[in-house]
């Protein structure tokens, strides 16, 4: 389970900080591509530093949907649910505080060096907002990828094996249907 853009609406705070620092008027809905830094003409490094700064203001960061905590509890019926993120070390404690404050239950907090590094993890199900990660997941025949729809991935064309969730309420039913069609799938239980 991804954190930024799937559980936490980090880009709302990011847009606010970007507008204050760069004199812009960018809104959340204006972000129409995964590589935001190209849209706003800043470096990738500046984008990620600003995202870290957004997490330092975690108290004002909303969840992607009000029901996200409840939906996560429903998912735990299928197995272990880990939060897997590329958050920088500088913001891990803030991310964990945010999860606690939002009453989002999970089994483990797993930090990777990047979004695409998640593909090396041995999970049955990935819920993420990255179309690039989903393309890689599609090449693994035994893994379920669920792309959580965001403005930056709405127009992304995904392989048919990738499921799309337009709201959090769809995620548990997608996992349930996949589990019924492939009983060996254990939700987010890591295979050894």
C-alpha cells in the first residue's frame, strides 16, 4: 500500500508550498502527469525537497478519502497490509505520526529508495498511484496491481491485468474478486 497519493493527499500541501515559494497558482487538479517537476519546470530534486517539506507539515495533510482508515481495516481481512513508501528518511517519523493521527492501521512500514524499487518486494497485491510501477507490475503474472486514480494518472493507459480503483471503496472488492479467482493469493502477505 503506497502512502503519498494513495493514503495521504500530500500533493495538496505540496501545491500550497509550491505556490508560496515559486509564485504559482497550481492546484491539485492541474497535476496531469506523474513527473510533476516537468510540468512546473523545476528540477526533480526541487520537487522531492518540496515534498519532504510538505511532510514536515503533516498535520495539515488530509487523507485521500475520509473512509481510507476503514477501508484499510477491511483489507486486513485478506492478510498482512504494509505501508510501502519511498518517503525520505527525513520524513519517516512524520509519515508514521500522520498514519497514527488518521487511525490507519497497518502491519509494517516499509521504506524503499524509490517508487520503482517496490517491484523488488515480494507482495501479492500492490495499490499505488504510479502508472510506471503498474506497467512493471503488469509484467509479473502472479501479482495484482491496483492503480488508484489520481489526476496525474487518469489518462494513463494500463495493461488489462491492472485494475483501476476510482475510489477507496472499490479496493477491497477488487482484492476479494482476485482472491476468489486465485485462492493462493494471500492479500499483502509477503511470500518467503
